[in-house]
């Protein structure tokens, strides 16, 4: 794995929920390993360095062509990086569920999806609260969201956190859901479009410089 380091978090209202997300994610991975058993694949090369995030943010036009983005530099940057990944993982889990025919595994995967969705909502809420002091965060989440949507070719299956107006009233957007209140799902190849940073059918790139492992390794052609 390339990249990753501790983040300066002086505020305990950030420290505690992010530590909870980290702990539960670690336990989620152990559950997945138990489900996969003999189908486990080796961990692919993973690049979560500032360079990978910078490439994504430049392509999303969230930063300038000569600017850099280090998700480990500040709390706000870390939350934006987490926003990029966590929302994507929710759509990935939901997209996987229709392919699960074992009822026991389906129950477990549904539970994991619920946890991932809660994590994503926590990240979105933390960003929304901090946007009071840093309004630009709302714009950045929308740029990230728009780019994820363009990459995956999902057509309106992504949202930032900026408030909207419903029946004349301003409402927040802390959950990424459609007009029926249902979460968005993506196919495996569509998820790889985001993680590879390409709207084309490719087998590597972005956060996976050598490609993903398992049976789905090629992104969709969008």
C-alpha cells in the first residue's frame, strides 16, 4: 500500500466518530474474510497517497490544475477524502446484493451495508456541520459527487451535501438517496470507474494502479 498517515484531529467531536468508523471498518473486513473463505484474493496494490487524491480532485475540478490535495493534511481534507470513498462503498455494497443467493450471506451483507451507510452519513454530517465555518466544503462535495456520477455513467446516482429546497423549505442532504428515499446502487464495474478514475473500460488506475483483485477487474465503458 502506498500512502496513508495519521491526521491532526484536535477536536474530539471528530476524533471519536472517526475512530469508531475505523474500528468498525476493520471488523467488517474480518467478517468479509470469513464469508469469502476459500475465495479470498490477495490484496491488490493500493495507492491512497496525496498524489492519487490530487489526480482525482483535479479531474473533478475541485482544485486547480497546479494545486495539490493531501487528505492527511487537515481535518477538512480528510473528511473530503472519506466522503469520496465512503459514499462509493455504499453504492458498491447495494449493487452486490442482487447477486447474493445464500440467505445467510445476504443477511450478513445487508448488515454490512447498513453499517457502511451509517458511516457515510456520519462523514456527510461532519462535513455539513463544518461547512458553517467553511462554506466552500459544500461546493467541493458537489464537485466530487458530479465527477463520481460522470465516471460511473450512473445518471444522477450521486449527491453532494448542499441543502435543497422542498415545498419552499430548506432541507439538508445528509443521506445520499433518490426521491423515494432509497439509497443508490452501482455495479462492480461502475464502482471501478470511480476507483480507477476513468469512464472507460480499463483494468487499472487511480487508487488501484495494478488493478483490483477478484472476478471483477474491468471498469465499465461509459
